[in-house]
């Protein structure tokens, strides 16, 4: 009888040891993942270090080129609307993105005389309404983000809200578990 009790007790001790050891490891990783934000000097040092890399050098050349200046000017032109999340009137100019783009689903649109890539992150239920867009459709766009990349000759607007003829055809769903 004692052997049976020892045989059952020993695995219980081993398993509980693994459980407590695993718990301590998880606690250690959570403490390490929360780090304080970089100071301004640290951020500047990181940027200078990155600018010395081949990618940083190429980005600086692109930024100084006519294409780069055009893209940055286009992004600056709508920055006020982006920061205030206000309506921007746009006309769809193309239903496809530039060749080789990896932005997912999107369209080309002209806002205040400047062409933009408008990218969406639709759910399957929203995709049908977005695919109903046609060239020369007038739409209202709201966005929180405008970005750029040397790969593209146009600023990239993330479509958070799109309206056509007074009807909402796309509204970005809030992310789960995040901000």
C-alpha cells in the first residue's frame, strides 16, 4: 500500500514543480516586456544609426528626389483632415493598385487634385460593398493615417470610413484587445 501511495505522490510533486516553474518564467517575461519609452536623445541616436544603413541612405535619397517630394507634399496636403478625422471628398480613379503593390485591397482616388492609394482592411461582409465602387464614383473618406513608402509613387491613405451617395459602404471595425 505504501508503494502505491508513493507512486501516486511522486508524479504529483513533479507536475506541481513544473507548474510553479512555468508560472515564474511567465512572470519574468512580462516584467521584461514593459520597458520605458526612449528619451529624445536615444531616439535621435537610433535614427542616426538607421540613416547610416543602406536602407536609410536609400530612403534619404528618395526623400530628396522629385518623386519623394511629390509624395510627401501630397501627404502634407491632407494632414489637417487626417489629424481631425474629417471628411475628404475623393473621386475613384482606378479600381486596382499599382503593379507589384502588397497593400491588400484598395483603390486609387484623387483628393484635391492629388492621387492617393486608399487601402482597406475589410472583413468579408464589407468586401462586397467596396467592390461595388466604380471609376469616377464620388466618395467621402475619413482616415486616421496617411503614410508613404519609397516603393510607391503615391501617398497611402488607410480608409477607416467610406461613404457614397450618403450611404456608408465601409467602416473599419475596431481592433480586438487593443487601442
